[in-house]
C-alpha cells in the first residue's frame, strides 16, 4: 500500500522583500531578525494579516528563506498563506509589505484583510 500524499505548504519572498528584511536586520543590528506573518480573525473581510518583526522562533513556526532573509509564520496561519508571495513595494506616497495570496476570494481596499476561498 502506498503512503498517503501530503501537500507541502509554502510561501515565497520576492527579492525586494528579502532586501527590506536584510536592511531592517542591519538597521536593528540583529542578525536573527525575521519578518513574521500571521493570519488573525477579524478585519473587514473576515481575516487579517499581522506583520511584525521577530527574532525568536516558536515550536509551531515554519520558516522560508531567500538570500539570507527569513520569513516566519505559524502552522495555523500557513494554510491561509499557502503559495502566497510576500513583496515589498515602494510607491511615491508610502512603502509597505504586500501579500499576494491565491487563497483570498476577496480582500478589502486596504489590503490588510481578506476572505478565504471556501
């Protein structure tokens, strides 16, 4: 009998995102600094993204790396973020991390909350 196939959940980091994480690591003089992405209940579309800086890993954390920069999320958030891409976008008025999430059926105008596909 063959082993059941388990889906590997993943996230990707753009080059701009990696550069921003590394710049913050240098600015804060903290070589362990990572960008943490968490999905929380709430927001105007049902769920919201919480992005924060962290230098500690929890037992249920999953990390993703690009060019030495580390993105971290937890096992509970990861299914909502599977195959999402985290980018850092610089515009004339502001700069911000943006999440391109294929699991979002809809999102609000601010881009910080989403409704998952059912």
